[in-house]
């Protein structure tokens, strides 16, 4: 009887050992279970500028996105937003929480790259494109290149962008250059406009850039959302900027 009990215990211990070994091996070999160390994309700016347009939300916590510098603008149709941003923003839907409108500004203040991403593009959680559309997808035609093709040149190497002499903006007037109807401002020197911090301090965008290249992203947040609730984050669009550029590079599968 004693030997039988001992044999049963040995068999159970052996089975338990193999089970533990199997799951430990599976955890190591399955990329989905692998551990990843946060890593900044080497060509990303030290901080990315995010301009939120429209109604504010007191429950929104900027500190959850430490690599993003947040600024705010009133609703585009309110008459209080800067004229240039109102005119361009109405064409590109700047205040839509489900869109990211990206402007890469070179050190000479000229727009080097422009693109727009929708929520469907940036909330993919499967496959080789996991959370990488901000760098690797293109949407605007005829611009076939991607953000990842421009960041090394303008952020890391600090090259100036070529100004398009046909593109200009005069305050209070609707631009008339060819690409304006589509909201294409690549090659335009961005006019200065004021934005506000969460504390209400007003600052010019050129002072924010401080003569350096920068990545500016326009979007909105949900006015009625309570971002203090447990499931409020990740906020898909803003979460995407923080994590693609500053935490999950190189891409994981």
C-alpha cells in the first residue's frame, strides 16, 4: 500500500513537472507572450506636439503620455481659433477624435511632410502591422512616401525643407494656390499661430518649435468621455502616438 501511494505521488509530481516545463517553454517561444522593453524610435523627436482642438475635458490626464506636449485650441467654428488653423482644419477635419492629422515641420519652418490617419488604421492589434501605421502607412496621394522616410532627414539630420514658392498664406484671406482645395500644404512655411497650455497660458507655435524641426499632430478628444474610469485608456489615437514613437520600436508581431 505504501509503495502504491508513493508511486502515485511520483507520477503526479512527474506530470506536474512536465506541465510546468511545457507552459514555460511555450511562454518563451510564443512572440505574443514575450516581454518587450520600451524603446524610443531613434528618429522620433524628443517630444511630439499634440494640439487638441475643440471642447476641453477636465478628466483627460496628460501625464499618461509623457513624451507628448499638449496644447489646446477652441472649436474651429467658434471664431476664436486661429484663422489659418480654422481654414485648414475645416478641410482636414482637425478636431475629429478619430483622426490624426500630422505635420512634420522642418527647422526652417516649412512643412516637409503631411498625412492623415483614421481610427481603423491605428487600432490594429494583430499581425505584422501591429500599431505601426503612423510610421509605415501612407494615405495622401500623390505623396507615396511614409513618415518613416522623412524623420531621419528632418528630425535627426535637421535638414531644411524645400519651400514651394507658389504656396503662401495671408492672414484673413483664403489661400488660392493649387493644392489648397485638398488641404495640401507641403512646402508652405507655417504661419505663426497661438495655442494654449492646459493651464491657459498662450504661446506661439513658433516659440514652441523654438527654431527646431518638430512633429505636430492635430486631433480631438471626446467631450463627454470620463477618462478617470478604469477602461477609458488606451485613448486609441493619442495612445498610438505615444507608444508607436516612444515605446514599441522596433515593431513587434
